[in-house]
C-alpha cells in the first residue's frame, strides 16, 4: 500500500481491513512497528513533512482505502480546524504509544512486554467470542516478538506459560485471550487504564 523510501505524495484512509507498518532496517531486517485498521490514516507523515516514506504499510488481507492526494490533505487541514485537530490527536496518540513502548523496553521484563502487546491489540482490535477475546487480526509469533522487542524464542516460552496459566489459547496464527482480566494483571496493566 505504501513503500518505505518512496516520495510521500498521498495518504490513505483505511475504510475496511487491517495493515501492518513495517520498517526495513539498514541491517536487512524487517521490523513490525505498528498495525492499523479501519478509520486509521496512513502515509500522512511523508505528506506533511515532504520527506520519503519512513516505513512500508502492508495489507494483512483485503483492504479498502480512500487515497488522499498530498495537496488535498494539506488543503483540508488548512480549511478545517476539526480535521487538523483530529490528525494532531492521532499523531499525538501514536507518539504516546511509541514512548510507552520505549519505556517498557527498558523497564519491563520480556514476558510482561509480550502480555502488554497482547492486551494492547485486544483493547484496540479484539472481538468477543464464546471462547474469549480474539485478537481481531492474524499475528505470527515473529510479529509479536517484533512488537514486544524480544527474541522469537522468548515469545514462544511466554505464550506457553500464559497458556499453561489459562490466560490464552493458541492456534495457527491466532490467539484467543481466555481471561483478559488475569492477562492484564499478569502484564501489570490496570483494567480501566486506556492502553
């Protein structure tokens, strides 16, 4: 949908579906840094800064999006204070999320970070099912490791522990949170705190 390094001449408003935001590092590794779904704007940073794209946005299945040309976006922001404030709020929320992740990388042990990634995904995108809370998107363990900033083996061990303790059930590329309150407690997240 958007390729890292390209000129940012447009943004996309996601109308349906989900996408992942991936940064290709100079060491040749792809790092999943975020995920987006319906209602999210992607590609706006390159448009607003008039710089090349800092990440790629990759569809995680069928996606519908509205292409917004760069000039159209900046004109809308100049004319409509509500749109400008909505985009500022969105950018601020993303910065707050990124800051929180950086603090967690330093302050928390790996299993807690993995738990917090799962709580974050479920709180934003999860779907209630008869078995518990489905994450709402298909994630590989490698992608969870990338979001939590841990090694793949660490994710496997942590998920085994969480499953053994009855916090979740694992399926191929699918995780169901069976006890969200206990997962929040395990991860040190207050249940009423916006995460």
